[in-house]
């Protein structure tokens, strides 16, 4: 096994055959060179390329004697094993330039001289760069009582950062690093790792893996025909995947295609994030159709530039046959879930991501567990356009979790766990280093659930989880080039028995089974025309079960509108009538609107329960957004009814009434809405009303405008939220100002305030350069981070290195970069140090700058925040929010910058002890009582 690195790069040969290459001394290679060796004498030759500074090379060749090649760790070989080493030192030969035959033993001694030894491995600035990297120890993890966690393997340097895995037909794990090719891990009967091998398949960076139907399905991978969804097969029986087929092409993205899962029907289900784009040649019989943005009032794109222009369907699930011939769009409306899993009832679930930059805004949605059903719509829309859970044309979450970063999920089915945990859904949070157990309970045709922390650690950058053939749970860590590990979880506690179920519980379970069976019967009509569909589904539009009503409506929407239009207009039951008219608003054009509005009048708001009032308001919103704004004669009775109910007694009703009345430009809506803003108890409620008033141009008095703009001054000063929240407010104020006449702007100049500058602790003046720190300077000291540190000095280092100018930490700091409060949940000390000293090594895609080369040769670099048919807009200075616009006709090309917005060298004014204190502060999450600060 060869371990080597060079500053700046090296290409390594054994017996004239290239076996490895590295670029950058921080990226050592570790590779098995057995295949290049021969009996007797062997030649190890290296071509090194240095830089302008002092350069060096280091290598260690570990030779294992007395074992079968490729199986050094096999139990039968360990007792006979003997290891020797060859290391780089002054006994080697060196030459300043290439000479003929230098890779082989055909060189003259006159061409060579002794190299200069710079010192033992570990000296600065490189440190012990060949040190074995270690995943978080199992002993440091906290699991529920009775569960045992074992670390089976820490990824070697050459094995990449692991993001997905699957068990193959022989019970071996296949793991996908990103970047990197596929690994296969053979487990011994005791659950230990017997062998790790690199597969020869030409696949790199897969984010989804599934072994099924004699194939390996690979998603979001770089393959021989570009990025996409591949099927790999072993055509010649040599236990390698040698036949590679591209099923569909995709654009690779962290919000792109993800998991591949086998369904109970033996079809293949694929989860895709909201940047995936729909695959080509979707089946016209797909259950999820007719999706639109369905925004009644103007949406605002994310002011930091995230997901600009990304439209419905958002994240989605496709279903395909084993040969990839038929692809169906099954359900959609997610942000960026990574995985899907089926429970023992055959029902599908996912764990969707939040948009943490939205926190504090009324459209923020936490990470959540969703029950995924045929034709399901889950309401994600970009920017401020996210739907509330109350919309009847969407489906709610089973469990709201909170802030996090969802990755893999799996049910405990097949695990040798207590029954409660065999039924549990295990969901992984990469950002905060947790595995949750979600305990689901049938609720009608769907489920509700409760959340429990099953396992956690710091860091525990969990990426995927599977239950193995041996009944143990296996999970991996990694992602974003962080250290990876393979872990095993078993139950070693006492046997736990569950009490017998009562007659009432058994009756409720039987009713839930019956409800799910009915939903499945309705889902059989989804996506296809069937003469029996309307007659079968119609009675269930009146069901008290939201999920049954939803399934019935999707079945009816798949049929020609002419078959059911009149029946919808004549339906008299409340649930059935409102659900039928919802379908009509979605499926028919402007010609149906007068009759639809007349039919809605059969269901006056004052006779409806709140949930049905919300349903009726949503039907109106869909009619106005899809069919158009009604003419005055048809709008008048609608406006009159809405106006007399506004304000209502509850916030959810007022939120929808506000939007409808603003859209209809109702007289008096400004006064009523300002009154609701003044009485609102939360910043989210106040923001909702202020945000939508920004689009109303007429119907204001000057005093109302003064009150309105004064609110922004207060909100921008006092309200707290995610990275985008204050910018949403600032943009809303800008939108409102844009509707003023020049005279109004002049009169209101004293009340329209500038966006207040964020108050950030200022760094100490006149700090001098200490050192241009390199990773190797500090690697040997990382063990000192965990004990005897100074909280005060760490916080001062955080301020003086200007971290708070861009990052939030606790309740302080800016909103340009990622929140650092929980960073230790996903990054270890080495990764934190690398991010501090080498910020361009890994750049999160949401923080990448765009470089625009203009036709005149000038470059414009910044964060893309807006784009239309004529121009693009970039924020060129994130601290001042300086904005530049470039006409598209003037763009020669555009590309993503490889340089982080975070400048290098900010830590050069810190001492060694201050850097260690800063790392301890980040690791503590800002807790003064953390063990690192105890004396």
C-alpha cells in the first residue's frame, strides 16, 4: 500500500506503470500498487513538480507479506501477516530534470544525486500529512439505551467521502463516494469488514444506488455517456459490472437526482430534488399532472439568488420498470429530499428539506416527514411562493421536524430491534449529526407521527442508512469531502415486549387498513382515462378523510372535463361540492368561471367550518390564478362576501382573505390589513400582511402609507430570521416604493428609511500579521482543541477574523454565509480548519459566485440574484449589497467561480492558541459550559 504526497504535485510509477498522481500536498494518495509489482527487483519512480516556495515529497510503501493479494484483512491471513516499510529519505536518488529511462532501471548513476532531507514527517508547514484519518469514534456517540454502535471502518484518503450505499444480492455493501468510483465492502459473519475493493465500473459520484433485478441502478452519477441514471450489469460472470446502460440524462446538482429504491410492486422509485428538471419521455399516464405555480399575488424570488427561475413541479418521485422503458411522474412538490422508504404496509415516505434562509418568514417550512402517495402535491414553490399546509390541493406533513439537512432514511423492517423500532422510520440529519426515530401511527388513510432522537454525535455527518441481511442497522458518514465512516448498530438490551392491544386499538387499526385500501382503489384510476372512474370516485369527494378526498379528485381530474363538469356545478354536499369545484378550477378555462363562482355561492362562508372556509377560499384563488381575474359583474358578489368576513377570527383565514381582497383591489382592504398588522402577535403574521400589501397600488391614504413604511423601519431593525429574511423585507419595501408616483415619493421621503446596517461586533484595530498559516502548521495541535481552551479568547478570535461579518453564530453575525452555530454537527476539526484556511477547497453550491465575461472583455463576478429575458443581476459585494446588471446581449460566456466568496488569509492575524480556541468555540456551538472550556 503506497502513501504519498508532494508539494505541489506528483506522478508515481512502479516498474514504468503509472499507479497514482496527486495535486496539492493536502491531498495525499493512498493506493494498492500490488498489481504493478513483479517478483524480484521493482522500481518506484516519481515525477514531482514544485512551486515558487519550498517544495517537498514524502512517501511510505507498506508491504504486507504472507497474505493473498486483496485479502490482507481476511481472518485466515492475519496470523501469518508480516509488514515492512520503505520510506522516502536521503538514500533515494533525485535529478532536477527528466532523463531517458528515468522510470525504469536503465539510468546512469551520473545522472542522479542524493535528495535534500527537509526533516522528519510531521515538520511544518506540512505536518503529518500521511496520518491515518479517523471517523468519529463509536464511543463518543450517544444512542438510546440498549443499542450498541460500532465503527467498522474509517475511509482511507483514496476512498473518498461516502454519500450513498446499498446491499447487493450477496449481502455485500456497495458504497458511492462523491467524487470517486464505487467501493464494495464484504462483511464477515460477525459484522466486521473482511474486504474493501474498488469496482471497475466507469461510474463516479453516484448519489443513489439500488441492487435489484440482477442489476445495479445508479443515479446522479458521472458515467461514460455523461451524468445521469445508469443500469450496470455483470454480463460475463466475473463479479464486476461490465455492461453500462444510460437510462436518462440529468444535470448533476446537490438538489438533483438522489435515491433509488425498490418498491413493494418490484418497480423502481427515484427521488429527485428541485433542481433535477423533468426527465425526457415521461408517460402521458403519469399520476401527477396539471401542476402550476398557482400564486395569486406576485411571488418574490429568494434575494440571495437561490432557486431563481425553478418552477413546479419542484422535487419529485418517478416510477419506472426494471428496463427503464416507462417513466411515470408519481408525485411532486418537494424541496430537496434525499431518500424514500416503504413501511411494512407498502406505504412510501420521505424526509424533505427546509430552506433555512426563510426562517422568520411566514412561508418558512421546517424539515418534515411526508407520506408520499400517488398524484401527491406537497406545495414547495421557490422563493416566497411556498404553500401553507392548509391548501386542499396539497397534502400535509406527517411530522414537522425542524431545522436540519435531511439525507438517508430507512424503516427498521427486518432489524433485530425491539418491535417499536422495527416499525420506526429512521431519518438522518446531516447538518446536526442526528438520527431520529419517527414513530408513525395510522390516521385514516394516512399517518401522523412522533419524533425521538435515536442516535447523535459531533460530528456525525450521516448520509445513508440501511438494514442489513444480518438484522443490524448500517449507516455511513461523509459528504462535502468530509471524513467518512461505516457504522453498525445492534440491540443488546433486554427483551422488550409490548402490551396486548385493546379492542378499540384493534378496531382503529382495521379501519385504517380499510381506508388505505380504499385510497389505493382510487389511485388505480390516477393518470389514465377510465369510463368507470367518475362513478366510482365521485362519492368519495364528500369523505371526511382529506386523503380520500384528494385521491378521488385526482382520479376524476384524469377524466375528460366534459364528463363531470356539470356534476361538479350541481354537487350539493359541502365536502363534495368544494372538492369538485377545486378540480374544475384546476382543469377548466375562463369559460367555466362564471358558473363556478355561481356554484360556490351555494356554500356561504358563514355556514362553513373553518377548514371548509379555507377550502372555499383556495378554490377562489385557483380560479383567479388559472382562469383569470373575474369581470366586475362576477367579482362583485364574491368581493362582498369576502369583505364582510375580513378580518376573520383566525390567522389562517385572514391570510387567505388578505390575498384575495388585495387581488380584487377591495375598497378598505388597506385599512383592515394595517389593523391586522398592528394586532398581530408574531413577526411571521405581520410580515405576511406587509409583504402582500406591497403589490397594491391603489386605495391608500397618505397616512396609511406613512404607517406602512414606518413598519419596515421597525421590522428591519427588530425582526430576526434566516440569511434571506431581512433582504425579503428590503425588497418588499423596494417593490412598494416602485408603485409610488414621484410626488408621493417626495412627500414620504422622511418615512421611507434606508435598510439599517447590521450591527456586528467590530474586530480589534491594528492587529498585525502573525503568520500565513498552513494546514500542516496546526494539524499536530488539533487534539488540544478539546481541553483547556478559553471561551473569551475564542469569541475574540471569531470577531477579529471577521467571521461575524458574513456568518451567524448564536444570536450574532451576518447572513451572507452559512450559519456556524451547528457546524460541528457535520464537520470535524480538520474540516473546520481546512474551511478556515482554505475556503476555496469546498464551496457550497448555494454560495458559488458567477463569473460573466462580457463581449468587451470585462469580467463581472458576483452572486446571481435575478434573471429575465433581457438581463442578469448580480450582487458583486455581499457586505454592501452592491448590485450590477448585465444585458444578455453583452454576455460572451458565463461560468461558476472556483474561488470562494470567503477571502483567504483572515486567520493570519490570529496566534496558534487563538485558532485552537476558535475551533473549540465552533465545536461547542457557543456553550460556555462545554467541556473544552473547563479548567
